[in-house]
């Protein structure tokens, strides 16, 4: 998770600060949904 986040931040850092902020917020939402989905999947298994 940490390495992926660092890589993501590095990728979007080439854009403007505004894009970085929006991309980070979007990433957080997607990451949260992914973790919740994984938890539900493992629970049903």
C-alpha cells in the first residue's frame, strides 16, 4: 500500500498542484473502496 501510494504520488507530481490534490483525493476514495470490497470478499469466503 505504502509503495503504491508513493508511486502514485510521484506520477501525479509531474502535473500541477491542483491536479495533485484532486488525484490524491480520488486515490484515497478508490483505495478505501478497494479495501472495503476486499474485506467483504474475504468475509464471504
